């Protein structure tokens, strides 16, 4: 058996995923842009963390020469004080340590993660390194290096303040007792045919599995797994006990009010509309009506002063303004990717948004959070920005409070679920027609625009960002109009 550290961790999450990776890798989904950017971020953070221990020697990765990397590491152990990417093999497992630091007669392991905290999954990750490396050299302590979210950049990047270092030696040593049995179990799995392991919460925990499409290929949609406000373990318990479809759920599960509505509307193919509740919700809306949506990014490594790791930074907004005479006006802003976007964005927003009237957002806590963040960062605009907050109204409320429920929501109240259910055949409102189809993709694109040298490619990316955000607010306008039509004839 030959395993890398990542393969061992894959096997701990799901032995079937490891077997598929070793035998049917063709069934795995290709990594999307977001996952590739996560990999790239991890590499950048790892490179920066080496500056915590300067003067080390790096063992270059050579895919076809693992033994050469191991031999090179063995030579460096005899002469160096700091080694980056030291390579070791023992018990059929190959590992590379991010940073090894000589500490007297022993070596300390420093594992670097581009996360804000030490997570439970990091401990077996370091434990397998300890198991393998400890068979070759004496070890002292094990540390997890992660980003320190309390750090705020001010001038040059302060590497020592950017990172936090947690001593996880005791946790890593406690994990040693289970490693031999884990390896024995994985050896048995890999020696046999594809294991029969049913789907479960492990499919997405701690990481989303790239064999999800293969293992879930026979799951109908919708199914009991789509029931909202139901514990994940309970969903799979029902599923594996033969309660799979909505019809099964209706006959065998004590559904709550939300789930009952979800199931009944799906089976009857009729939406639930509470016109009185919707009319009450719309009663205090005042013109001109502003429909506002932000796009944001979260850099792991802060680029700008006043920015910390994973701090939410808005870079774009779209604003549709509906006037009482029916005129619809659109305004938008997309930052220059080479500069901190917050000051210009705030100034443009205060110029564009109307001085009075309702401000709609879909899931308003996000937009309000962005505005509060801008107010904290920009003193000169703080009062004007915070004055906007009292004008907000959440367009998600009619849906998540069940004033309006459509069977095609399938238990989700996001705008990506509501819009196609209300407008199933409108190409103007179809995110699938867009180059960018989700906020996650938008937030991955903008932080990397400054790295693109081709001006045509950059211009195309910027236009795609504008088009995506524009659809978000146009979608809100159309949803508001649809809600208003349901109350025609009601006492407003």
C-alpha cells in the first residue's frame, strides 16, 4: 500500500472515496475555479509562513522521484536547522512536512493552514506526519500555523502578526493510538473491490467529496434529503430506512409546518400564497424603491491597509431604483482591482442611492453588515452610511416566513431558488445564461483580476461581473413586482 498524507485523510473521511481515487479516478469531478483558487491560496500562505523561520532549505517536489526527495531530506537532517517540505516515508505512507525546525536534539513540526483557526480535521493531518516522521527522526513538538484574524494590515505585511501558532502536540500524540488500525483498515479496503459504503453526512464533512456525483447518482430529486430544517443525520437515517420520496415522507414522518408545506406543494404542484400576509409585508414600502446588492471578497492575505485575513471587502454593487411613476433606473459600481475598493465604492453608493425610500436587499443582514463595515472603516461617511440601515427591508422574508412558497423552491429560500421558480421560462432572468452564475465565483474572480495581463481578458471578466450583479438586483425588482401582483384587490 502506498499512500500520501492527503490520501490517508481522504480514507479517514470515506474509505470508498480513497478506493475510487486509487482505482476509478476518472469518476471524480474536475476541480472548479473556487477549489483551484483555494489550492493557490494555500500555497501562497504556506510560502509566507516560511518567513517565520528564515534561512531554511526547501526540498523541491519531484513527482517522479519520491525516493530522491526522501534521500535529500535525510542529508539535510544532518546539517540544517530549518527544512521546508521535508519528505519522509514509513509504513507505506509518504508525507511532506511544511516546516521542520531543529530544537536541540529533536525536531518540531509546523503545519501551515490557510484557515482562521485550528480545526479538528487538522489534528489527524499532523498526526500522520508525526507517525511517519517520528519513525525516522526524534520529534519534540507539533504546531499548527494559521492566519490570525485579529491582525489588521498597516503598511508592510507583518508576517509575525499575520500568523498564529497553536501547540497541538498532545492532540497529535493522542491520535497515534489509532493510526495503525486506520492504516490496516485502509489496506484491506484497497485490496478488495469497491466498498459498499452508503452516502451520508461524511460526503461533505470535513471536505466536499469529488466523487459526490458518482455516489449520489441514484438519489431522486427532490428527496427526503432536500427537506428543510431537518438535521442531516436524521435525513440520512430516513433515507437508508427506505423513506426516500416526498410521498414516503408524508406517510412516515412527523413533519413540521415548513416541511408539510414543502411536501404538499411539491406533490400538488400548487404554490402556497398568503395574500394578506404579503399585503401586510408590503404595506410600509415607500418610493423611490432601491434594490441593492453587493459583491464582496475575502482575501486570506490582506492586500490593503485596514484589511485583515478573511475580512469582508465589498468591491461592487448594483442598484435598481423603481420610481413611483414606474420608471426603472439602474446604477452600478465595479472597483479598480488595483486599489482598495472601499472608499470609492462608499462615495459612489452615497451618490447613487436615493435620499429617501425603501431599500430592498435579499437576505438583508449581509448588505447591512457590509454597510456597517464600510462605516467602521471610513469615518467621513460613517453617519451617512449608517443612516441607510433603518430604510432596509428584507425581500427574503415573504419566502422564508412562508407567505409565498412554490414547490420548486425545494426547501431553499435563496434568490437562486426563488427566481427560477417564479420565472421558469424567462431568459432575461436565467442565471444559467450568465458567464458568472454565483456570488462564490464572483468573489473568486475579482481578487485575481490584478494578476491578469491580457487587457481583453480582463475587460471580459469585468463585464461578466457587472452582468451578474446587475441580474441580482433586476431579479429583486421582478420578484417584488410578482409579490405585488399577488395582492391585487387586497386591502393595502
